[in-house]
C-alpha cells in the first residue's frame, strides 16, 4: 500500500519497534529517512493532510535526520491535480472553516499579521541576517552569504521598477525597513513604506533614524487599503501572500491607483503551481493554520488575471524558487543553532518544532517545484 503511494524517490521508515521499511518509487527522486516514534503517526499522516503531518512532527510523533528532504519527497509525490474528496476529510474541513473565519478585514489583517510578526523583533533578530530581511534572497555570483544575497534581491527589484535618484517609491509591506533603506541609500529614492505590524513599524523607524535617512524614508503604520496619492513606482516584497483571496482585487486596484500612468510595480511573490491551485484554495494547509492565518498563495495564472483586471500589464518575470530554498535552509540552520535562546524567550519545544517544520516545509516545496518565488514587473497602462 505504501509503495503504491511513492512514485519517485526512496523512503526509509524506522518503526517504533526498530524494524525498517524501505520504499522505492519507479522514478528518480530524493532519498529520505523518517523515524516514527509513535504508531499514531501513521493515522495522522493519512487522515490529516499537511496539517496532520506537521502537527504530528510538532508533537514528536516522528523525526528525521534531514527534515527538508522528507518534505521534498512528499511534495514530489503529490498528484498534480489532487482529487476533490481528499480536501473534504473532517480534519481538513475543520481547518478550512477556521481559515475562512480569519479574514483580512482591516481589523482582521492587523490581528493576523500580529500573530506572526509581533512574536517579537528580538525573536527574528536571532536568525535573520543583520538587515532583518524576511523574504527570499537571490544568490548571484559574489553574493554567497545571506546578507549580500538579500541586497542583490533588493537591487533586482529596484532595477525591475526602474528606480532612479529622486524617484518617489511606495513600498507596501515594508518589514523591518531593509528595502526602503537600501533604495534610499543606493538610488537616492524617496520611499514611503507601510506596514500594519506595530513591532515592525517601531523597529523600522529606529533603523531609519539610525541611518540618518529620516528625510528620505517615511515609515507609516497604515493598511494598504487606506493609501492615497500616487508614486513613480510601487514595490511589494512577499506581502501579497498575507492579503487573502477575497482581497486580491482590492490589493491590485489599490496598487494601480498608487502608480502614476506608465509607472512600474515590482512585485515579489510566492506562487503555487497552476495545476494545484484549485485543490489548494479549497483547503487550509499547515502554513495557513499555524504560521500565516488568513494568508493564501496565488498561482501564476491567477496573478496575471488579477493584475490585468486592475489595468496592470505584464512586462517581465523571473523565478527564484531554488534561491528561496537556499534562503530557507540558512534560516533553519540559524534558527536551530539558537534553540536555547528561543526557549529563553518563553517559547516551548512544540513551538520550536512548529517553526522547524514550517521552514523545512517551505524549503521542500521550493526544491520540489510545487511552489516558486517570482519577481514580476507590471506597468500601469
């Protein structure tokens, strides 16, 4: 039965009684080892989807010497078009209902973002690079370390947008201010940057002041839906994943209204394969339940449709999925190396395992190609 589920790669399962099962698919793929600590893990694997798989790891039902490899193997063996009934098990239905009732209204958006980003600036500072950038880096020649690769990512976004000295740039979802600071410092741009996270707002403003860039960078605690005015360019780096499907048209309309005619929107977004989108949108996965409540990924096709409906024409796009996998691998190594300090902040072992699984889950998905990271240039018509 288990062999029939594995089409590619190899899996060794070490059972609680010490017995080893070795499974092989007909096609080449990753090799992974899963150590089952409790028999109940099997039930949770097959009944709970990605949520059950992740929660089983959080509760210590299983371990692996290479967690991302297990996730990559699982991702490569998922059907391209999952059957509809598989998204309707009682566990998945309950998770979907919970997800639906966490919409990104103005108040809900603040709550959903706070659930993730307001864990504390000190928490993120433990394992992000010094620029506090929480999005995919781009590892180009001469940019092998994480901080340099993050700078390259920002440079490519600025090139996509066509940012030049004196330009007025709007950044929607500014994180801790890394892009805004770099755009002001390197290109001489005037940047208005917005976030709904109080923790990020406080830290970003401190960083701007410390850099002596108060006259060039304006950090605002504001929902993107409350923006007014127009800028030469708009940039948004992995913020659209937190918008929620219901608000995608609102997001793109607000972006379009914020760009002067002929101006460019540079977007970095995580996208899910077109073939998997329908099944994905009918369910709620591990990320939506435990990490980013209210969030949702677009597919490349849906991204094009939403942009076009708002009057934004598709100019160019580049994918960086494997760069994101490498970024996540470094984040997870850093996170695991400071596990004792994370515990000292009051986060328990289940939280640590949750975040380890989250980072590995994303890395495995990018390596398998089920998800990708796109940098897209869109032009207001």
